[in-house]
């Protein structure tokens, strides 16, 4: 099968997994399953495709599930940095750290002005309003992603995904 077709197929599969799994264990402002998928996408697909996945998932969640723009601000930075972290370190820990920094810190800080613009109101909320929930979700997601990765890295489908996107088969 053509490499581009395989990439698009795997990307579509990851988008579907994220859209279906993110409502599981979802608490308002916390989507730990989204962090799980971001971390795995970062390792498997790298920064570009992980970011495309997060943008598509955020738009789908906003349109179909009525989730505010937090669906984008909370995931896009994490997916990007999860992919960058995985590329730089060549292991899942880099992806986890990227997700925590990207979603838990950057995404939470960017969410405040976006939500002020989205709602049209400015209350006495403060910039760190979303940080505890986003960090909590990313930490829960990081633990779950690490546990899943310990088994998933042995599966031939995941090895093939890494080969297609990254040109390598083994990542720690």
C-alpha cells in the first residue's frame, strides 16, 4: 500500500480513537483520554501528524459534542510538543513531558484569553484558572499512556505505524 495512503489511514484511525475515547472519564475541563491519545500519537506519528490529529479532534468535539474551544487549546499544544518530545528523546518519556508542558501548562494558559473571547465576558477569573484541571488530566493521561505503551510497543501495528511515520521500528 502507498505510504501516503497508510499515513492517512493511521491518522484517521487515531482521530477516531481520540473522538470516541475522549468523552470517557471526562470531567468538565479534564480529558485525560485525550492526553493518552496525544502521547501515543506523538510517539507513533511525530509532531506534524499528532498536531493535525488534535486539530481535527478538537473541531469534531466542538461541532458534535458542544465542547467549547478548550477542545482545541487543551490538545493542540500538547500533541505538538508530545511529538517533538518523542522525536528529540526517541522515547515515550519525551512524549509524556511534551504533553504535560503543552497541554498542562501552555494549553491551560492560552485557554483563558480564548474563553474570554469565546464567551464575550471577562469576569474575575485569573490566568491559571484552567491549569490545575489541565495538569491533573495530563498527569492521569500520562500514567495511562505509559501503561498502555508498555504493551502497545510490542504490537506489530504500532511498529508499522512508527516505521511509516518515522522511518524506525523501535522506540523505548
